[in-house]
C-alpha cells in the first residue's frame, strides 16, 4: 500500500483483550502501525470526528492533525452500546472509515450479521495472530478504498447523466424559445418588405417611414436576442471576463438613466435617486451595465404606459445597493422561485415578448462581483428588485 503509516482506532472495553492487541501491534511493525485505544463508543465517535483531545495509549500521542483513522477495530459489546447497534451507530456517525469487528468465539453469528450491515471483516479475539491481523486490516482498507472509488465513479456518472439531461432539456427549450421569439420579428419584416415592394407607389411617405421603422425595430429585437444568447453561452462556457475598473457609480447610473429614458420616450418615466457619499467603486462597467439595463428594461416592459419606474442607488457600509421599483403586472408567487432559471417566464406575461434569459444573465454577472439579488413582487401591484454588491 502507498500509505506509509496506518492509523488504527481500537474500541475495546476489555483491558486484557486490549493489552493482547497492543502486544500484537508491537510485534507487527511499530514504524507503520499507530493505534489509539478507547473503551466507549462515544469516545470512538469523538476521536474519529477529530474532537478527541487526549491520547490514551502510553507514548502513542496522536496530534489533532492526525485524528483521521484508516480503520476501526470495533468490539460490539461496549459500556454504552451492545450488539449490532454499536456498528450501526458508529457507521451512521462516521460513514467513511472501514470497520473490522472484534468478536468472541461464541459471537461469530453476530459477526456475520455485522458483515451484512457493512463491516469489512471480523476477527475472533482468541484466534488473532500477527498474520491474521495484518491481512484483515490491509484487506479491509483496500476493499474500503475500492468501494469508495466505485461510489465516486457512480456519483460522477450520475452527475454526468443529470448534466446531459439538463443540456438536452436546455437545447429543447432553446429551440422552442428561438423559434417563437424569431417568428414574430421575421413575420413583421417579411410583411413590411412585401408591402413596400408591391405597394410602394400607393404609400405615402409617412406610411413608408412607418414600415421601415417596423423593420428596424424587428431587426433590433432579433439582434438583442442574439446578444443575450451569446452572452449566456459565454457564462456557460466560463469565458465571461471580469474586468473591474474604478467607476463613479452616481454618474454611471445617472447617464444610464438618461439613455434608457431616451429609449422609453414619453411612455414611461424613470426617476433616479442617489443616497450616500460620491463613491469610486471597483466594478466591471460592462457587466454592471448589463445588470441594470436588464432590470430597468424589465420594469418598463411589464409596466403600463405612462407609469413611473424608480431607480435608487445607495452607497454605504462598503456596499452598493441598486433598487428598481415598478407598479407593473407583478409576478405570481408560484413563479418567483423559478425566475432565475434559464428561459423561465412568469405565467402572467401574456403576449409580452421575452426570452426568459434576462434574470439568468443578471445573476451570473452578479456572481462575478460577489453580489446577490433579492426580488419582492405582488401580482397586480408591482415588483421591487434589490441588488447589492461590494464597492471594492
């Protein structure tokens, strides 16, 4: 075996049996074998969990750093536990350490039952020799390592299958979403182009401008969708870069508000407020722009015309808190726990277009900043989204 030193925990309340095993260990290989002896199950559990603070064997002082045993020699009849319950309780408390059961001549049936319960082997006390002890310990450790490797392999396989199922579901949702979201703007473009091509001579200049605007809006809509998909693909592939620079948050948010207000026109009013001291924060400007644009755009999208969106920034206690409030359609309670799932949309959005990617992207951008997001919403009343991130 590769490990040079084998740490063994002996759990035995019989002083004579413990002395016998110590003598066998002394003759086995004192350089390789280190044994700690305890008399009660509770002490064994504490020692295995690295809570045991005193050594009980002559000069065999084991440091706190070494209190992880390779194997336990466990007597089933102890002052604080009897029979198979001893094994079950120990394995429930410390499931990752192999156990070899110690038994008397008339307890072999019990020992065999212990094997069925997960013990690696058993030793009859009156028949223990150096050879049997060494073989039992080595085989038990090797079998335990093999079982652990099998469990790890099984877990990796299970995770791979789960990931594959998740990816297949993601692909199906992606195809369905893209088909739906691209169909409307493409139909708009095709209809407008047909009208301009076959009825151009019948259209006034205002009507032509109107159809060209529809084409432009549809193209922008598709480009926005592609940008979201490409952004999300970067995050999934761990290729999204985090490049923090010093940013004046008040100026940044004020300028962003002006841009979004210009895009919203007269249909919505965005009110920005700032509290705290003017602060230079070390933040990725592009990612912050993505976060806030998504949140404010959502507030606009799901609010009625001529409504107000409140955008607040609070800088204090080394934290930046961004709050976006609206009086829009709100989010049903049943949907709120799913909103950060890819492609998920609330059940009350109706014909309002969207991809279900915005909040997923926001959360991933926040994770790079070490920030978090909180959402409070009531259907028919409105939504408040609170984002916090460290200033440094």
